């Protein structure tokens, strides 16, 4: 059964792909350690070129980032929440929960960043959100605040990079009108 998104685009069915895309779908499940191909990958597969570009980009990001996975997830979650991206927010919230980020921190990320602790995490999240939503407004003081919290030059660049990735992911999900994957929605409902 073909699933049509609100954009009118179809989700490419796992059992209908062949060749490179079938191999890539298997690789997605193996590398992401999940039993299904996510909707965002299935809709991108309508364009093998877009799918291959995005998948190569994602793999490189996963492999080479020096930021801890939990920090990456909470940054992506905070930005998705601010950009009102239902799809990315659900995926990143689940990632945060899977990685053991506590309820109090998750609530503070959504409701009041001033209650996020430690201070270093709060500073990073505020900076990343500003980098994603208002990059031209970043000032020398914003960068200095991170340095005062012991954030290295390498980490600052990766935080900006991750903010840009979050913006791209949110744009893709929202513009393509991707529905939250049922297994993700179910796991979130169980974990809340």
C-alpha cells in the first residue's frame, strides 16, 4: 500500500526498492540501529540523487562529529521545538530519551532554557538556537559566553554546523510534509 504524504509525494516502500536504494535502505536500518526505514529517508528516495546525497552527508556527520551524541540530540531537539517541526521534534525527543536525558531537562528545553543545567549546556543551547533562527544576530559576546563555559573553537564550529543541519532537517521535514513515523510516536507515548 502506497502512503501519500500531505505534499502529494509518496513514501517509497521498503519492499519495492531494488539495487542501490535497497542496499542503502538496509544500511540505514543497520547504521541507525532501527528495524524500519524512517519516513524522511523513504520520501527522499523519490529522488535517488537527493537520497544518496543526504545519506552520505548524514553518515559523515555521525562518523566525524566530536560532540557527544547526547549533546547533538538535545541541540537538534531544542531547535526543532523552536522551529515547530513536529517530525524532527519527535525523532530528537525520542533520541534524547533513548540516550538517558532526564525528564526535567527535556521539559526545561521546551519550556524555559533558563532552567537547563548545567550552565554550560544552557549556554550551548541558547547559542545553537540563535545560530539556527537568527544567525546574523550572533555577536562576539555570544561566542565569548561559550568560551567562558570552556567550549573549544572546534566545538563552537560544530555547534554552528549542527544548528545549520537542524535547520536543513526541519525544512526538509516541513516542506515535504513528512508524518511522524508510527513506531516513533508509539515509543514516545510509552516513554512520557
